[in-house]
């Protein structure tokens, strides 16, 4: 009976002890491996410890093949890639489409999201939806991208309204402004778009005629209810903008007195708001970013942010001929951007109010300064992740999410009268050069030349970005123009 033999019992205990130790060591090793993997660590081919990063790659259309340093990856988009830290040349490829390329500098433990790549067809298919005998004076699209409004050539009150909801069957109706609300011109006249309201029904237009101007609120669904705001609000304001993007709330600006007033359709009598205003940009229902010379040192102007009843000084500019301003929220945090032609800079501030409240005696510190000569355009992207400032072919952009700034000069000059590029979506910019639409990423990567277009109008994309609409010369009849529709999918993917 071995269990009664002391020597056998001792050997048995030794075996059990060794077993327990081995199990404990295995558990510790497994735990360390899991812990290292959780923090992005792994083992290289030579046994060295390396730290991985995580890359998410998506594409439109999907799927697309993924190439890393010209080697085909095992999975296609949409994909989650665990890769050792390092630099990678990424290429997305799909039959019938142009490749999307980007160099990724992947840090150990980092997570990179590339959910915006769009692959454009190698061969584009364009159809003409409607012809015009001459160039339309105005074309604009609603914020939800459903409605395209085009002024009929030869008329200041007739507009064609295209419903782009159904990509395969565009419906057009003709609407007319009441002639009584539009002043008659004796010489030249034109329309300019001020802004669409957030109801995607009302659009604020500026009627410029005989050296004067007036502001018309066009109701695209009930055009007979459109209004002349100068008459309705009894104002001679040189500029009217929407308050909080609402069709019935307004800021009235008088350039002669540099004063800013507020009014609404409910309370049409204007009330004073701010004076000595040189430039302004509103956000939400209680925030106003503006430049003023009030209380400023000689030769200086002040950048101020008014939120409710509180006003904060953010920066001091040398007096300039032009100021660019914008503000928005990203991930629940306020971002402010402002620049002046006198400084050739645009300052970007993150949560400036919190900075001032924490350290009232300290100047607000920008998170980024973009250097562009005489910046004359400034805008956040549709998703607010990027901000771009521009002058001609010179660009500066800032990526809020990844805290990266870019400065570049594009190689495609803008066709006149286009003054600047505009955001296609949350990640890409568009412009017209050489009579064709050009699209490129926020940092000038993946520049693509698409179909013919006119620099007098923005390109108009469908809600799902599967089609792009443009005003372009008629391909069949010289001298005429057409509304065109171009598919951003191959025939096999439509």
C-alpha cells in the first residue's frame, strides 16, 4: 500500500507541489500575455516585445481590398487591423474604382479610425436632368441635401425646385415669388444665398439691385408666404442673418453704425444687441463671436465671445481689413476659431470659457495656430472634426480629434468667380478647377478630378453621396447649360 509508505507519500507531495507551481507559472504567463495584449503589446518574430496599434478601415463602396506596403491584407473593408507600431502605406482598391491611399504613422497602443474613405469610379457616368437656354443666376441646396433650388434664367421670381430624395427619379417643380415683395430694378440685379434655415424649407436670399439690397425669405414649400424682411421688420439693415439657424429669428447688422440688433417674426421691432461690431458669427441660441474696436487699445481690435449675459475677451488683433470667424461644438466641447488679415494667422481655442474661469488673469491659449497669408475663408467641416482656413491655393487645416495641424498649397487653381474651396462632407473639400470638379481630403491627400462643373455654383451631393449634381455647360447644345447628375458608383454597384 503506497499511501502508507512515508517515502512514497513524500514523492507524491513533491509531484503535487511541482504541478501546482507549473500551473501557477502558466497562469501568471497567460495573465501577462493577456495584459500585454490589452495594452497593445505582442511578441515579434525574434521574441522581442513589441506594442501594437489598432486601425479601423471602412470604405464607400464596401468591401474594398486592403494593401499594406503593397501587400494584400487578409481581410477587406470594413476591417479591424491589429498592427505593430510603425509607418504603413495603406491602399484601398476595388474593381472599377480609383485607389484610395494614405500613409499611416501608427503609434503603439493607439487607435486610428479611417471610416471616411470614398473610392471614386474610374469612369464617370453623367446624365443631363434639365436644360437651360442660358446660365442660371443662382443654385443652392438645402442642408439635408434633399432640395436643389435653381433660379430660372431670365426671371428674378421663378425658381425650379428639384426633389433629390429619389436618386433614380428626380422630380422638378416650378415655384414663384410674389412679385410684390421683390423691388423692381432699373439696371442690374442678382441673387445671393445667405443661408438655409434648419427646417430645410426656408432660405434667406439677398436681392442686389441698382446698388442697393434687400433680404427675401423664400418659403420653398409655400412660396406665396415668402417675405421681404426689410419690409416686414421695418429695417434698412445692410445684412440680415439667421439666429440659431431659425427661419423666424434674425440678427440685423448696420455697416454704417457697426451695430447689431435682434428681431423675429413674432417680435418684429428690432432691439439693440451689440455696437462697434466689425465682424460677427453666431452659434446656437445664445453665443456670439465678434470683433470690436470698443475699449480696444489704439491700433487694436478685440475678439470677444458673448454667451448669454457674459462676455469674454479672447484675443487682441492689430486692426485689419478682414476678419474670419467661426465656432461650433465637437464632442460636447466648444471650439472657437478666428483670424485677421493683419496677422496672417488663425487661432483655434478649445473651451476658452473654461480657461478664463480657471485662470481669469491669464490670456486664453490656443490649441493650434494656422499660418495662412491673408486668410479670407474659415469653416468647420460638416462633422466639426476639421477646420480649414484658406487664401487662394494656400490652405491650413486642423484635426481636432487627433490634434494635428496641416499647411499645404494645392496645385489646382480655382476657376473664377470661385473664391475658395468648400466642404464636401466631414472629411473632404471640393473646388472647380479647369472646368471640372476636384475633390481632396482635408490634408490634400487623394486628390481626384471628376466631372465638368461651373465655378459659379457649389457641387450638390445626394444624401448618401452616391450622386453628385452640378450646373455645367450643355454637352449637346453650345451656349446652353444643364443640371447634371453623375453617379459615384459603377454600373455594377448601382
